């Protein structure tokens, strides 16, 4: 039995300078130096290519239309035939005929100044109709069946480019299986990789994770934890609440597999072919923060994921010195309808008459949580002016002027998002407070209650960390997540915590569980003088306990500083809206989302943005040795952008106020 340690609060003495405030006219954003990835700040769109014959004239017409409506590029995604019509003629996936259309699209995009990325497969997750036997994903029970020569049914995916042929889902826990898959993809995309640098993309982890297994997993688990996991698998007791510590150890081993066998090979492969990697790590049974740092572009999603989930990707980008944080945006904004609805022509609620004001709430919520590059979801391949094709969970960007997401309203919205994205890529992310990410708590947490599972088929376990957020009390310091991976190499020198590619003033910990190895790193940094905020003393997770853990807790408390009261954030105020801060030298750019964004949830009520009556907030800004209050006046549906420097505060004119579209 461990002795309970009373919660304590240790605050760091942090001092930030203070400033004055003024109002100035609109300032046009200055161009940042050219960046190799997503340099023009304009939104991209996922471009749904339905399995069919692709007409080059339509490809060019659609790309010209996208350019003229201020899109920055496309991500081509290859999916099933519209209406699941198995008689639709189409070239085989990755065939020379298929590649000819893809190569043409890339060349036209280059000629128009558009980027062109590729979903790294047909639909998702990665799958192949000719996947070699043994390269498919499996759970523990299917692994035994596979060893006996029986089929592994959950590894199948039907709705791919080659519909109605069934594909096998790739084993994401086997880097050799991935490499065999990647070799085939790279041959098909070989010519398309030429020209401007393209991104290859992997979507969120939509692979069954309960009892996930791969050959050799049991042996690896035994080496790492010293006991046999298989009885808990065989008896189907791994997910029992009583076995939370066993499940934690299982997640610990599984996480290592996911990082080294999938995300690292995926990123390495992109580099090897002259592309870059972009990934949604959401849903992956792994250390999410570390996973996001392995790829070139971390990507979040909303609103199937909470906007605050974006902070994980943004923290990874900050720690890993990555410029862009993308977001699959507007997915299922008003809800979700099955693909099978209307004979395989499933259609999202209000598709074709979305309210841009509602979509702006979502994009602004993402900007205020660290996203700085929007990826529309999405644009279906159609003949210009046609709306026959549509993707069932997406907004309907359309070349048809009768569609809400078309014409000047769409262009103006894209211009607005590009402007905010440019400001949110100036300098670097500001933060004075590192927050220890509650990974151990998530792995010990088990299953989400039904009340939190908005779309039950999509997620089940707390390991996804969909709802975690940084501490509200320190919001004005823009806290960012850190983990053991980065604390291991962190140094505290001259009043600064150097952690990854960024610096902090203090570390905040509010977790129930913490690995002993992580605790050791925090003790080391505390001994170097790092101020640490501990709201409670953690416990050791997992089955195997260490006798010295309790003495280490005592050791940590002996190095903590006494509580102080002179903590001074850059921004403070009552009932603060969500915001994001970029620091460019001595200048801060602060995007402050409309307070209504804090209330959005899936599914969004149609026209919800127009319930906004406007709002006022008073803030105090402290920098450059001065302090002054400033009033934030939000017009209905409006978000604000502040520029803060030694001359004071300027409220920038973002120049976009969405109007009601047809349908309301």
C-alpha cells in the first residue's frame, strides 16, 4: 500500500513585462519568407476522385475553378464509385491508365500555382486488394485464426477505388508490411512526385484497436513488463476495469509498435521519394504527442474531434520546429449519414446549403487552438457546374453557382482563412508554460462513458485523449503540452527550460499517474532550478511497481519552490475566449475567437452562428514593462486579431463578416 500524499500547489515565480494599448487602422499582413510546405496560406481541399474514368478536361476545369476561388491546393483522395455502382468503368488502382490522370492533375496544378497532395491509398486506412497474405491487420483472436490458415474478416475494406472487390487493411504494427505496401504506392505515384513537392497523407486511425495484435507482440510485451499478457487476451479480460494496470502495460507496448512500425516508416518513406508526410494521428493507440512530431505536418480535425484536440498537434509542431498545423475541417458539421443511405448515395444533413457563418465558427475555433492551415472536407470530382457526385460526410464545395459553397461568398471566406493562417504562421508559437500531458491517465482510464461518445462507432477508449485541455487558470500563458520523450533531452539554464525546439519558464503537472522514468526527469529539472507547478502527487501506473517511487516523490518535494503570487501572464481577464498567440521577435499576434466558438459541439445546429448577439470582454495585456486594459468588442459572428508590440495594441481588420445563405 502506498501512503497518500496531500495535494500541494507549487507555483513558479515568473515575470513578464507590461505594455500600453492603442487602436489603429487595418494593416495588411506582410509576406513571410517562402516556406517549402503550404507556403501560400490559402486553404487546400480534399478532392474526392470517385472510381470512374477521369476526364482530363474536367481535371483542368476544376483546378482552374479552385484557383480562381482562392484555394491553395488539393489533396487527391481515391474512393468508391458514386452510388456504389459496380458497373462504373474505371482504370485499376495504380495502373498506368490511372497514373496518367494523376500525373496530368499534378502538372496542371503546378502550372496554376496550386499544391497537389495525395492520400496514400484508396479510402482509408491503408488497404490493398492484393495485399500479401499475412500483411493484414488483426486482433489477438484473428491472429490465432490466421496462424491456422483461416480468414481474418475485420481486416477487410470494401468501399475502395476497386469496388466491389474487397481489400485487406494493412497491418500498421509491421514496418515490413508497410514497406511492401509503400513500394507499390511509390511505383504508381512515381511521376506524380516530380515537380513541386507533394505531401502524402494518412487519415485518422480508423482501424479496430480492441485486442490489437501482431506476430511477436507477446514476446515483446514479456521483455518490457516481465509477465505474460496472453491470458488476459485469451480470456477477454484485458478491458475489464479491474485490469486497468494490465491494459496500461498493453498500451505501453502497443504505442511503441505504432511509433516505430508505422509513423516513423511512413515519414521516412515520404522523405525518400522527395515528398513530405502529413498525418492525422487522432485515434491511434499510441503516444499521440510523439507520433505527431514524427511527421512533417501534424494534422487535426474538427468537429468530430473537439477543437481543443488541435493543441496536441500544435504542441508537437512547436516542440518539433514545424511550421504548419493542418486541420481536416468541416467534416460532418451538421451530423453524419450512413454511406448506405439512399442506395449508396448517403448525404450529410444540409449538404449543398451549408451556412458559411457556421463553418467560420469551426475554423475560428481551430485557429484559436493552434491550427494554421485549413484543409476543406471537401470537393467532389464533377464536371464543372454538375453536382451529381458528393461525398456523404462532407461539405459540398461546388462549381455550381446555386450551391452555397460557391462563388464570391466562398472566395471571400477562403481569403479570410488565408489571412488568419498567415498571421498564425508569423514567428513561432508563444508559450511560457509547459504542461505534462496526461498520457498515463488516458492509458489507465479505460472506456469513455456513452455520454461522451458522440459517434459511438468511431471511438471508445480514453487513450484517444479527445477531450483533454490545458489548464484554464494559466490560459494567458498559452500552455503547451510536453511529455517524457521531450523532457528527457530538456535542459534548464538561466531561467529557461529548453525543451525540443522551444523554451518555457515553468512546468505544470496535474496528473493522477506518472511513469517513474518521467518522474526522474522532472526531479532532474527541478534540481537544476526549474519551477514546477504540482497540483497533486502522482501514482505509478502499470502492474510492476518500484519501491523507490514513494521516496522519489519525497525527493521531488524537497526541491520545489514555495508558492508565489506574482505569476504574470501575457493576457488575463475574466471568462476569456479561446485565443492563440504567435510571437515574432518583440511582436505578438493574438487571434481571439468569438466566444460562441467555445460552445460548438457535434452535431452543429443549422444556423447556430446566427444565435450570436455579440459580446464584450475586458483583458489586461502585460509586456514591455507596462500594463493596460483593453476591451474586446465582438460583433455577431466576429473574431478578433490583435497586434501587440512596444507601441501598444492594434486591433486588425480581418475584413470578413459572413451573411445568411439560402436555407435560412
